[in-house]
């Protein structure tokens, strides 16, 4: 055994030792899965079977199909399972171009949609629904199969929207707090400099902070009813939220600059020297961040193929 193999073996034993103390259920599940795979591979010797979770196996001994004492009949055994990559796989014999084939194809088209952005338990729940839909299709239960596949598609959409909203709100809270802390640090750093006194930067800082608050409130308000697609990834959610908060700060600064312009109404010029007024102007300006186009696409309902069996 070379050094690499020894290292991998040592890591495997160390993992088993740690899990045995802190989470023995994991070792029990892995052993049960290993025993199940060994049994299933005896049934499906000519196929590659790597089962993470079994949906259903319909198995009968070979002698029921090959023995001379029995009437020969079609081999209708099948197995549907979730593999180690959390994808649906199945092995079965059924008539091509049949209604069952259409149902299985429809279920597979739903199951092929990206779902790795969801938590593991939700991914497994989604795959179980697809797997059961395939089981129903193989058994010729077309109505139940298509209905369950559509429910799985709706489940994926609902969980995706929830995930997207969670990422949006989390990013909004984090970046709003981070930017506010950075602005406060800058304020404490330059507040004693002559530039701060002459350029009236305190009101500008207040307006920028107000713009960030306005953009934050706008994001929170829209996150409760938006349907962004979490399949775009958490990184793109972070970029969009950060862009809108940054744009809100710019809009707040522009609003303050407008109040100091010679073209501003006289009543505006009279109230802007007040820091609270500058904050309010910034918040109102920050709310206009929603005019910036969204980066993340809106989640679209999947179209049902035209060859779906009639229900």
C-alpha cells in the first residue's frame, strides 16, 4: 500500500471514529445503504446500480420467467431509485411509444431541472416525487403519474422562490449593515479635518446613508412578493443586492446635490441645512433603486409538453 492509499485509509478510519462519537446514526445509515446496494446488485447484475435511496423495486426470481414448469411471460420487473448524485435512475422493460413511456418522459423532463440550490432534504423530497411519478408511469397509471409530476414541478418552483427570497433578505441585511459601518468609520475618521467643515460633508454623508436605508427598505418590501430564480445562484443574488444598495447611496448623494443646486426651489434650500431633512431626502431617493433593471430572471412556470397523456 503506497502513501496515498495509507493516507486515505487513515482518513476513513478517523472519520468513522469521529462519527461514532458525535453522530453514530450516520454510520448506521451508511451500513444499511451498503447492504442494500449489495443485495440489489445481485438482482441487477448486468446493470450499474448505485442506490442512495430506493423508491421501489418490483422483483421476482428468474425461474418465474425461465422455468419450463411455468408459462413464459414478459419480464416486467423494474427498479426506481435515487443514486449517489441525488439523481433519479431506473431500470425497467415496457412497451415503447406507449402511454407509460410518455408519462415517464414527462416526469424525467421535470426531474432534470436544476435543484441543487435547495437544501438536501428538499432535494430528496423533490426527487422522491419524481421517482414515484416514474413508478406510476411504468405501472400504467398515467393520470396519477402526470399529476404527481406537475405537483413536483410546483414544489420545485415554490421552494426555489422561498430560497431566493431568503438569499435576498439575508444579503440585504448583511450589506446594509456592512456599508453603514463603513460609512460610520469614514465619518469618524474625517470629521475633525478642515475639509469636513468647509465642504459640509456631514449632510452629504447623512443623505448617502438615507439613500442606503431607502434602497434597503425597497429590497425588503419587494422580496416578500418577488419570484426570483434561486437557480441563478447565491452569488448573483449578492451582486444584485449590493448593486442596488450602492445605487441607493448614489441616489441619496445626488438628491443632496440637487438640493444645493441653484435650480432647486427656495423652500428646498431652506430645509436642507437640517440633517434630518437630508436623511429624509436620501431615503426617498433611495427608494427609486427599483428603476434599475433586475439581474436575476423571474421564475417561469414549466410548460407541459403537448404529448402529455390526457387526464
